[in-house]
């Protein structure tokens, strides 16, 4: 039997949100737009493989999902019976990983006879800006940068967004992680490049940039440039990487951040929009945060940078997206399935 979705109570609303698109199992509870809990279980199992292993990710989600949800409900001091809806990440992401959260959310909503709300993971990264204050006003631009995506999003409303620029190959998070792997750093290497970069000279090794047309990006060429650069240097001096780690990381980070922000500058100019936000895992990068603030000062933009805990994958952002969909009464049928390549 389908839940009676027409019987939703718009206020008060208590929603459980579930995120399982990649390697974080997360659950959050939101009450009338206020996040009450946000529990995240990281999967350490991938570290030694140099990237997320999909099969292992699904198994870890399977193991973590019950205790993570129980903890989120406990911390929020609500029981399953208090819930008015269940929100979940439908995509984009890894199929097996998404299926764990999707199946759990469907079963719970069916069992409790409450509405089910599907959430687009990338839209949720953008909406993370509405968890706390200050909140951006519409329309604004959001540079959404993660391990799987690099997009410039024109945000017209909570649920109306348009991708106006994106990568044609690797995501910038992948560029961080893959170059970190070339340096012998464990997965995910992005935060480690950030850490070493803080001690290094960003101009030590100037790497050429690949410029794409319009507002698009390409990051696979830069990864190859760095690969050849390191290969030549290590041939001359086998200890080149360990002796120059900070300078190499600072130079890589400087190049990637400059590529990202050049297109944001172009997007702001073309659209005339002066409110710029960043979202997604790579928005935790200190070089990006600093460079954006500087650029904002120069161009008199208002910038929005999320708290660290809301940059990388978390269910609080699924919860806030679920909240706005609940208000709009955008519910999902029990026939829904995970969508690994979900678009906006
Ligand atoms: O949004 P997210 O947690 O998961 C995806 O949806 O992909 O993003 C993960 C990505 C990884 O590539 C990770 O290396 C990168 O975000 N990342 C960083 C930093 N923190 C996370 N990259 C650079 N600097 C950081 N501080
Ligand atoms: Zn993400």
C-alpha cells in the first residue's frame, strides 16, 4: 500500500534524513528547519586502496546504517513514531551504496506510513547554506566541488537550480586525490595536500593550466602534467618528492584553485550576480576559502562558505533539502529506485 502522502502536516515537521551516496553513512533529524542531530560514520576501509572501493562501501553502509540512524534519533530525542517523513539521497553516487540508504528509507516510510522524500545529493550540497545563518538570497552562484563533481550552479530558488558550467572529465576532488596518490599520500589525499600546502610556496613549481571554453572545466590534463613533472624530477633526484612535499602541494593547490575561481569570476561577470557560495568536499580547502575571500573583496561580492562539518558528505544537508521539499509537498512514490547519474 502507498503511504497517504496527501495527509502531510506541514508544521510541525520532524524529518529523518539518510545519506549513503559514497563512503559516508550519515543520518540527521531536522525539526521545522532546525537540524537536531547529524551523525556521520566515515569508512576507513578505503584508505589503503587509494580510492573508494564500491563493493566495500556498500557493505560498510549495510553495517553502519542501523546504529547511525539510532544515534541520530537518540541525539535528537525523537522516536520513529514522531517522524513526519523520511528523506534520502537518491543520487548521484555509487549504485550499491545508494541502494542501502534508498531501501532503508523506503521500508521505514512504508512501515510508518509517512511520506518519502528523494533528495539530489548535489542539490543538497548547495542547500547546506540554509542550515545556519547567514543564508544567501536568491539568485546566487554556487561553486559545487566534490570528489565526483565540479559545477557552477545558478541557484534561483531552494528547488530550482541550473548547472551553467561543469567539468568535462575529472572532478576537482579527483584531481586533488589522484595527484596526492602520485605523491604517495593515502586516500583521500585532498585534505593532506591542503595540510602540506600551508607550509609551502605556491609559486615554487608553476604548472600549466588547461583552459576550457565557456564556463566549463577540465582537470585530467593537469593531472597528467603533474605526473610527467614528478617523473622527470624523481629521475634527477629520487628524494625530490619528500624533499619538496610542501612546495609541490602548495603549487598543485594554487593551480587548481586558480582554475576554479577564474570561471567563477567569469560566471559572476556574465550573470551580474554578486553573491557567491562554495559547497561540497573541496570547499573545505583552506586555499580555496582564502582565495575566494580575497576575490570577493576585490569584486565586492558577498561570499558564503559553509562550516567544515557541512562541506563533506553529511545527512544534515539531505535533511534541509528534505525540509524544503516537504514544505513544497514534493513526495516520492514507493516505486522509486536509486539513480547513480541523477541530474538536477
Ligand atoms: O563532497 P564529498 O565529501 O564527497 C563527494 O560527494 O565526492 O567530497 C570529497 C572530496 C574528496 O575528493 C576529498 O579529497 C576532497 O573532497 N576534500 C578536499 C579537502 N577536504 C575534502 N580537497 C582539498 N582540500 C581539502 N581540505
Ligand atoms: Zn558530496
